[in-house]
C-alpha cells in the first residue's frame, strides 16, 4: 500500500509544473506598453543601448521609458495605468514578483498620470521624484508634474496620498494640489478645479473613456477583463465545444499564423519573450492557447497564466524554430487542413504549416515574417525535434558610441544603426548611472567643437519596418506599417539637451497652479493666452524662502 501511495505522489509531482524550472515572475511582473502616439523609447535595465518603443512591448523591473514628441500609456495590470506626456522620462524601479506586489516608479522629468483602479493595500504603489516621495493610500486618479528647476507639483483628482519631503509628510486628498521645491513643501495642500485644462488632461480623459467601455456580455475571466473591449474591437467570440466561447481574430489573411508577425527580445526575468505586432496581441500571445478548425480558422482559448510565449522550440544546425502550443500542452500540427492538438510523434512533421524557422543570426530580427524560411527550405533540414525548454543563448548588451569626425559632425552608432548630427550643441561630459557598464567602467562622451544651435541640426533618419503606433482601425491592421528612426531626439533627451525639445512642447509642459518666476518668464511669450493654469481656491499663497514661487490670487 505504501508503495502505491509513493508511486501516486511521484506521478503527481511529475505532472506538476513546479517540476520544471519554476518561474521567477507573476502575471504582473511585466508592464505592457499599451498605447503610443508619436515617439517613445525604452532602455533596458542591463543594456546601455535603447530602442524605439512599440505597442505590446513588455517593460520589466529596472527599465527606463521616455517620450520625446509623443505620449505613451503603460498597463500595470488590475486596471492600473500610467500615462506619459511629451518629453517625459520615468524609471520602473520595482514591479511585482513572487515576494510582494510593490510598484515603485521614479519620475525624472515631465508630466505623468496615474489611473489606479486596484490597490491591494496602502502604499503598495510608490512614486518618487527628485523633490518628494508619493505613497498612494487609495485608488483614484493622480497627476504629477516634474520640472527641470527642481519643482514637483501633485494633483489629486480623486483619492488620497501621503507626500513625504525633507521636512516631513502631508496628506493630500480629493481635488487638492501640493507643490514641492528642492525637497521642501512650498505651502499646505490647497484646492484646485479638477477639470481638463491642457491637451494632456484631455488625452488622459479620452483613454479613460476608451477603457471604461463595457460590453453586454463578458467572455474573459476576471483576471483578463481589461482586454474585453480590445478583443471585441478586433475580432468575434464564437462558441466551439468543448472549450466554450473562444475568440476569432478578424482581418487576418488565410496564411496568418500565431507567433509569426512580431519579434523576439531577451528579458533577464523571462528569457526570450515575444512582441506581437498585432495590436491585440498582448493577451492573445502571453495568455491562452491557439487552435484551428475549418470554418473559423485560428481561434484563441483564454487561460489566466502569463508566459513569455506559449511555444515549443526547435534547435538544430544553424537554425531555430518554434510551434504554438495547443490547449492540451502539445505542439500544434496542421497538415492538409487537419488539426492535431495532441501530437506526440518523436519528430515534428516538416510539412506542418504552423512551424516557423529562422537562421540563428536572425533571432533578433525586427520582423520574423520577413526572414522566416519557406516550407521548401524547412524540408531540407531533415528530422525536426522539438523541446519544451527555451533557447538558452543570451544576446550581447548593446553600447552607445559617439564619434567625433571633425567639421562639426558627430555620429551616434547603436547596433548597426547610424544617425548623423550636424552642427548640434556641445555634449555634456557627465555620465549618469544608467550609462555605466556593469564592470564599473565609465563611458566618456566626446564633445564636438564650434557647434551651432539645435535648429541647424541635420538628422538623417533610418527607416525601421515595424509598427510603432496603435492608431489602426479594427479589422484593418496593416503589417507593412513603418516608422522612422528617432535615435537623434532620444539621444539629445537622454544626454540632457532638452532646450530645443522643450520649446516644441510648451502646451503639455506648462505648469499648473503656482509656477516659479523663472519658468514663467522663460515661457510666457510662447504660451500667451492659449495656455491655461489650474486656479487655486485660496486667495493668495506665500512664496517659498527661495523666492521661486509666485503669489497667486
């Protein structure tokens, strides 16, 4: 009897996913870059290089995200969103893991909205700026503006926060604002009119409106309910036994298949992770499984566990390949319009139309569909054996090099891309902590001579062939959408040359409530009567001891 019990326990242990390598992440360890307008960049925690942000790009702990001439929305999970205005830069210091659900975000510059629908406990979300630390005590809507002069302004549209500075902490509640200068509170919390006043306010309201749209029927489990509207926009729900209601994507061609239109990136926490170029791809490729049948074609079956990609891998010779997993955990096989969801052959059939194979040097290609082997070429590979283990090869970290070439020319080189800066401003010699290699060496930025104003700068843009904006109508998704290289604007933003960028975005960077005399005098000619500021309900406010704050009636 003891022998039978022992065998049963061993059998259960073998079936358990814990027998495999236990994941270090949870469903919320990765934020999603969910919406973009204009230019956005991302810098990975362990990578000195940076790249253009695209919709559905995962953001992990330690990553830096910024905008230049654009805005971005990041989905944190559980109905919580972060929205960035033009010329804004933030770091994700901490994201949830197996140990706790703490979220820590550092705002370096710009305007940021926080829409918090779920807060498990007080102070589970922390926001830090150069002047103050903000701890969220209730769910609600918050805006934080950080200006270059060492000023932070906080607006609580609804909710409750605790703001901590050098001189203590203070509570700020519904329709109250607070300003901090050089770590000191300029005054006590004061009332403001919680209405949309600038284009960033209106953009955030529009995004809230889109997210609030409810459907008469609910098909997704509670963990995925935030994706209901997104999936309904791009496809239909169909009842297919024994799975119940499944989702069928609309607007895809007959040759479409999962994990084909997109690319792979390496993340230290999850390994090789798929970035889908379909605007609805985050939930469909990181949760659930794919099946196929005559009639509806490909359909997606929801599940509630996040994964970097639900595929089986092929390693052989100089090639890598992958196949989507079925609901039952087996590699999908489709031959002559017959679907096999429980295929257990020793070798994978080369003539299955769901197998994608690329050369090993193309693993980081920007669009897999452009470099994948044809079925005839796959046939020449011989026997194909799949593995449940992901590819263990790690990419080399990228570095940014700046070369001075004389004649007022400076070249920024990043992993084969080349952008020319002609007659720009003198570069700063300082190097931030984000630009230090792990071995402690310092990157020296060479400065150029006799540089003229940024308006005379010449930029040669490089075309990148992948989508960079979700502004695509439902069922009309284009796989040929392109965007230009933005390395020049990004580099100027990271290295501190923000004056020319700031002059082009005065609407979103205009301060609210109290504003320093210095910033008012510098931007008054650009804002004129078109700019608006939030009005405080108090008749007047005293200036700070530094003399930066104006009295306002």
